[in-house]
């Protein structure tokens, strides 16, 4: 392509009328030219009106096809890692997103704490580190499983809960962000939902309200994961209404 | 909050699409269904207009709508409406499909295709006949002939500006300029603001 002034190409850009090389050149230019970027935003809104004007009724086959597929299509994680994703390009995305997710959740799960303790000299601290690392490895294994599926939903108090499940490992990981600590003397207990019957999946680590917890026991076909507030030590069955109830993503 | 009084006609359903997209990004399938109802007709209509092949159109529209689900976290309300974000995706996918087919066919076929498309008046008329919104039709008519042809051949037919220039036998620079000033005029006529 010869040296074309990208300013003159905003119209063709918004109409997708450039070849891919030129399209990229203009896209890069927009980052440095706020007035061009603004013009492109307005043009995009303008041509979308042309698009909306040729709407047709949606056939039932399209509706069912799309709604069936989204039940099994994993979503991209939130955009904190967008820059790296663009650099990596489209091809590597699927694999990469696993690791990004694993990294985000593992970081939140307190690997930082593990690192600090690694420098401690006391033997018990070292053992604890090993245990913590094993737990983290197990979490990371689920997150990085090729068949890992993610389901996210808002839970009480504005927190966001995420369940990652791997059918091949038959294990699940629960992670929450923005979850308040349990009331004094109480713990968060995790449950598998076996068609309405709750099966204990262990306690959430104290202080893990922003981290990831490997659920105890196999998923074993459970349809969902619940979180309740229980007395310290946990309960054989839930004694309160769940603060979070997430459907497990289907394979 | 008091509710505004709606005068005349059926009150249009106005789901809060940006809010719904926020929920879609968190994996909310119900929210996605509501977004789907709002955007699927325009997506399919646009893809079908560009591709002119019913079976392929549904397949491409499906890809686009699944991509909306998959990449929902990328949507930024500050950068425009949900409809625009979705239709931008849809247009690119449709255009990619058209061009990959053109690349696959040989040059002769491509020229034939362009010659076939040369009945551009027909193209524009055909598209205009399907425009539901009087405002869009009126604003398109407010463009000069060359602006209108440049914009509609690119947008509704997926032609590059080089192809448009070839088709209309006008210099490249003229087509680029007509696309831009055509869109400026359309933008102002439609009262688009971001």
C-alpha cells in the first residue's frame, strides 16, 4: 500500500471497504488520532442504522441454533488481559485464555501468600507451603483442563461467583470476587447440588473469599454449586439459604 | 422516579441493552436471550443483504450471535450502542465471507460478478425497497448520486472502495472522499451522536 493519509479513509474504514492491510493501518492510526477515532465511532453508529433498516424476522431455527450453542460455548474472560490477547492473536486464544484465567484466579487464591512463606525458615511453614501448593496445583489443573467450562453469576451483596468445572477430571473450582468475609464464628460451606439434594463439597478457606477453592469430591453429575453460611466446622446439610447458587456449565 | 407518559401508538419495548450486555458478560443466558431478541433480526437482515444467500446467511448470522455471547466482555458502552457493536461484528463477518469466496474464485468470475453487480441502480432500489425506516430512506436520498452509490455498494454489497471505483469508473480518491462525506451527511441527517 502506498502512503495514504488515514484521515481520508475513515469513511471507507467504517464501511469495511478497505483491504485488510489498509484496515489495520487505519485501526492503528485511530489510537493516535482522537478526532479520527471519534469520527469512526459516529460513522459506525451511522452505518449501523443502515444495517438495522434491513432487519428481517428471526427464524425459529436461528433462535434455537444460537441458544443451544451458547450453552456450551465458553466466554472470554473480562478484558483485563486484552492487550496481551491482541498481541497473541486469534490463533492462540483458546489455550491462552485458560492460562489467563488460571493465572487470574490463582493469583487471587493467594499464591502471593505462598511465595512469602517460602522464604520462611520454620519447618511447619514449609509443610504448609507444600500443602497450599498442592491445593493450588489441583486448582490450576482444573482451570487449565482442556475441557474446563466456566459459569459466572452475581451473588448476594454484589459479589461475583465463578465455577470452573472439568468433566474429564470430574472436579470443580469455585472462586468469588468481592465476597464479604463470613460473620464471626461462621464459615462459608460449599455444596454440590444433586438435583435439589445438597452434598457437602467442603469449606471455603478463611480469607479465601477473594480466591479459588477446589471443591471436595467429584462433581459426579451435580447440576449446580451452592454456598451457605454455616457454623464453624461446617454442617452435614445446609442450615441456611444459599448466598450463592450457580448452575454448573454443561459439557 | 416518575415514568414518562408515552403519547400515541404502542409503547416500544426498550430493554436496557448495555445493562443486559453487562449481565451477558457474566454468563447470564437469560440476559443473552433478551439481547438476541433485540439484535437477531437486524443481524440476519444485514448478513443476508450482503451475502444474498439464504442458507449461508443463517449460518453466518449464527456465528455472529454466538460471538456476541463469547466476546460480550469486550463491549464498552462508552464506545457506542449495543446494536452498533453487534452490527459492526455482523458486517465484518459477512464481508469476510464474501471476500474469501471471491478470493477462492478466479479473476474472471470476479470480474463477471462485478459486471453483474453493475446494475447498481437495481441494487440500491432493491435495498431501498426493504428499508423499513422512512428516515433512513429519506436520508439516503439526501446524498448525491455518487455518495449514495459509494456508501450502499460498500455497505450493502461488501465491495471494497477499489471495486466501487472500478465499477463506477471513478478515481480511487474520489470514492474514498465520497464515502466519507456521504457518511458525514448521513450522520447529520440521522442525528447520530456518540
